[in-house]
């Protein structure tokens, strides 16, 4: 059935009656939003059924994308857009007496992720569907997503994000497809009729209930599913304890189960060995593997061809337990021998690495695993033993290599090594990052199996991150490239380049940017009462707060501008509006101090009359997907200034570029590919390269830079003494000059300060020549096609999954 405005109207009215017992006149915005969601959900559910039938009938290989995070953001506009129903929905809603824009705006973000890794999973789900790949995403149905951030007296305060109130209209609970997960207990082995039987007993049971969210592709009938697992206890209450009057204890086990899917861990790029996190991971993995194998058996009646018909992609090591869990099911449940099970497992799992930061590599205490997952632990031990024998053989007993590559060592289980041993492919997420994995982090494993190590540079859903959020730019592109083919052929953006000397086109680009700046300023006023100077260059750094991302370097530069302005209050300058947005992990004290410093600086600058219409600094509260959607189209400068070698890829960098912002950045992550596309003339590069940074960090002396540069000294002293709010930041000053544990500042801020300031200066000078700037902006948009997720997914399909896709 094809839907038009009338059919949508009718369906919405029907939903209101059936679900809320009200008419469209009586319904409030929330009910209307949910009714619209349910109508689209129905359309997708129907197509989802058809997609699955076709997939099974044609015995296609399926992709299973496992990620502890899916940062989906809002869905109403996205789904309407992909289904080709955006305009009919707008009209239908309008005729029912509501404003579509208001409904879109009130939908809560599904914030089931921290940042890059989680958003990547969401973009990939869109592309896999658009390319007609049979794929399912899997994650946990966290009751509370990433916390909401408030700034109170300059400091971050975390509030719970209870998104399900309005956001659950997309979810379809399927209790009949629940799986049972076993924790703790004991493992016994016995011989039964010559068979070695493993018996796991006295375990605690937890139910995993799937809540499915359908995902529509663009320009296709294909629909995929995001399966979110909700944890519940199988027994409502312990009646024995209840009868004994021990009411609290009676519901203890139930509470234990519920807590597993309660909350998303808010640490980004940082590992902590918390037992609840391990429970989440196994809960997630076991439910998913049971569900996949069960469905496989339903179609094929056996698991012997499992690897031929399934590939499981794991988003970092967080779901690494799939390897022993799949082994467990193949051996204990399907009765296979080790070799056969290992062959299937190894060919069915592939691993993407997203970080080289030592503090982010997962290393679980063996004790925790042993107690929580006794059977899985046995299997890990066997995998580890066999892997170690192989390494020893290959490296002729070189114990240094054996130690580095070991899975279990010194009482810890190293998840990355488990993934390397048990997977068919390991990939990094940008050219530089994959090189660092091959030549440094996983060097010895790569020598052993060089074909296993691949690169797939990240990409973003350009339909969401350009067409949908920047309608002005979308219209211009369609006009200039003769239609909207670029939506499915992102390389078409290249055709824009023939307008690089067309003054009228460049002017329009500038006008679109200005309108987007005004629109963002309105939003900022509404959200936090701040009045942005829209005549200033919108110079933006939005991403998680982390020392390696160097928000502090940005701060140092702004302080240097401020000091110059104080020296020469009448100095002529291009107005600049510096925008920051960042959440800090609640336990990351230094990151929280940096937020406080940004707010102190903002307070100082925004209240000093000499800065009026020249310098402005704003910390944007609660940066999230839906804010990024407003901000990217309005940004002129994209700050991508991580210490080279530390940012695996970055994906915000791509969103900015696609919306015409120019990058000030280091040669790190995907900035390297960006620079390759743009050449020196269309990007503002600065700083040490990854090799130089690695070399310098072995004997880095911040004092050298401090003593050499008078401005840098003044800037640092300013941090130490603080600003008009009376707060001082000697701790951060110390950190930059001496590091937390000498010899330090691993992030080399002072070494890059000079060249960063110079790059900013080049950027501002370029901005004075608006035509030149607009030309560069156009080239950035025109050359951003390679950063479309469709390109990334085509590479995964081709080089790792070996599945066909729509070309
Ligand atoms: C691990 C164990 C326990 C608790 C939390 C974690 C954890 C959670 C999230 C560890 C890491 C993350 C997130 C990492 C992440 O977002 N990495 C980013 O991935 C992007 C997509 O590939 C890259 O573009 C970024 O460069 C990378 O930092």
C-alpha cells in the first residue's frame, strides 16, 4: 500500500482513538507525536516482515551489528524522510491542527550512546538498510540514556535522561522471543553414553526481552531492525521469603535483574572494571547469540553452516564475549567438537577497533569472569591456551611476544587479543588509525596474520547530516547538480566544484550559512537564554570532553586573543563567536575542571565591554544529537585539534565539512584523508604529526615552550590566577607544565600552541576575503562525498562481510 496525505490522516486519527481514546481535537502534542510514530511504525513493521521473509527464502547471508551503544537521536522526521512521507506527514499533521515542526522538536533523543562509537552504529544502520543489506543492530534497551547536562555556577550537573516516556512509541516489545541468561553458579562435567557433558547449575536466571525498533532505508522498501534487550527477572517475587515476611529480600533478585538494563555507562574512551558493566556485556551478548542461532536453526535446521549465512560485526571489544558464547552454544548445545566450533566462530565474527588509548582497552579481572561466567571462563581459558601455543610456535618461543599477545595474562583477560584470535577481520576506522594498529598496537599479531588487518574509514549518514538538517543547502545542491541523485550517489557532490568561480552561487552559500546561524542563535536563546553574536565567525568545538581532544588548547588560544585585545582595546578584528559543547564523564575530574574553566572564561569575556561585538565565548549546555543537527549547518569553523595519533577517526569532523565549515585541525584520524581530498589550500592544518608527537612524548619538556614564548607564559599565568569570578585553575596550569605524573602532559599542548595560534590567524585572515572563504567552503562540501556512510558500508560489505549490496 502506498501512503498519501489522506491515508496518513486517517491512520493517525485511528491511532488516537484506539490508543488514547481521544479525537484529534482532544489530543495534546505528546499524544499526537506518539500517534504519528505508531503509524510510521506500522508501515515499517509490515515491510520488515516482508524483508525477513525474502531474506530467509533466498537464504541470504545476514549481518548482525553488535554495539553496546546506538545513539539514534530522534526518529520521526528521519523515518518520514526515508519513507518518502515527510511532506505528506507535514500536511496531514497540519490539517489535523498541529505543527509538524513542533512535534519533531518535542521528540526526545534516543540517547543510547556516549558519542562517536554509538552514533556511528546509528549511521551504519541507516546505510545498511538503504543498501538493501539484511542487517540487524543489537544493543541494550537502557532505561536511562546518556545523562542530561546542566551547567550550574559554571559546573556540570548530571540529570537522568528518562527518554522512554515519549520515545517508546517506536519500540515493539516481543516477550515471546525472550531469551534466558545464566549468571554465576557452578559447572560440573559428566560422561553420558561416551559423551562429555557439561552441566551448569545453581545459576541466577535473567530474562532478556527484545524491544524492536524498525529502521527504514532511503529509497527502498527494505526495512531492518534494531533489537534492544530489556532485562527482567523470570520470577516476579520469591514467595518463600515473602511468606516469611521478608519483603525486601523477596524482591531482591528481581531488582538485581532489572538493574542490568537500567543505565548506560557514561564513560567514553575509558575502561573501568565494574562488575555491573560485565553483567551488561554478557547479558547483551548471550541474548543476541541465542537469538541469532535460534533463528538460524529455524531456517536451516542446523548450525553447521552458521558462518556461511551470518556475520557478526562487533563495535569495539565491548561485545567480545560473543566469541566464547558462540563456542559455548556450538559445543554444549549443538554438540560440536572444538575444532568445528572454532572454525565456525572464527569465520562468523569480525572486530572493529575504535581506540588506541591504553586506558580505554578492556582488561577484565579474571576473578570477576570466573565467578560471574564460570562456563564461559572455561572456554576463554581453552581459547587462550591454544592461541598461546600458536604464538609460541610462530615466534619460536619468544616469551616477550607471547606475553604481549596473550589473552589471559597476569590475572586479566585482554579483550582485544581475544577478538584478534577469534575473529576473521580486525579493522581500524581511518587510514592513520589502521596503520597505527598494524605497525604499533597489534604489530606482532599483524605479522602473524597480515590479511586479517584492514581499514574502513568511518562515514556518516549524509541524508540525515546534510539533506535533512540543512534544507537550504540541500536545495542548492539539487539545483546545481540537477536533481537529488546525490542522496544515493554521494560522489555526485563533486559536481558542485564547477561552480567554484560562480560569484552568485558563492553568495548563496554565504546566505544559507547566515540563515542557519540566525536559526541556531534562536535555538540557543530558547534553550539557555544566551544571545549569540551572529556577525562573529561561528568557531565550534563540540565533542566529548577529553584531554586528548584538547579543548584546553582551544581555551589557551582564546585567552591569547583576549590578552591581545586587552593590550590594544581599539584593535580592529574580525568578530569571533567561540562555541563549546561537551559532556564530561561524571568521574573524570580534570574534564569537569576544564568545563568550569571554559565557563569562567566565557563569563570574563562576555562581561568585558572591550570584547563587545568582537569576542564571545559560549558553553552550550547538554550537547546531544538533536543539538548537533541545529549546529552543524550553522558552523563556519570546525575545531579538530586532538594530539596526533590519539583520535581514531572522528566523525563530527565529517559532519562539519559536509555542511561547509572549514577545518582547523591536526593530521589525526580522518583529518588525514580530509587533507588528502582538500589539499593544503582548503584546510587549516597545524601541529605535530603522529610520528613527531610519539617521538617528542618520550622526552617532552613543556618548560622549553613556556620559557620561549612570552604570550604562552601570560596565558598560562592567567589560568593559574583565574578570572573575575574568583575561581583559579592552578591544577590545570600544573598539569600542562608538569603533567599529572611526571614526565608528562601526554597531550603536548604547549608544543602545539604556537602553530595552533598561527593556523587560527591564517583562518581569520582568510575569512576577511568572503569570496575566497565561500569558495573553500564549496570545495569542502563538494569533496565530502567519501565521508558518506554508504561508502563505508560498501567497503565492509565488499572486504569483510562478503555480502552483496545495492550499487
Ligand atoms: C568500555 C568499558 C567500560 C565502560 C565504558 C567503555 C567504553 C564506552 C564507550 C569505551 C569506549 C567508548 C567509546 C568510544 C568512542 O566513541 N570512540 C570513538 O569512536 C568513533 C567512531 O569510530 C571515532 O570516530 C572516535 O575517534 C573514537 O574516539
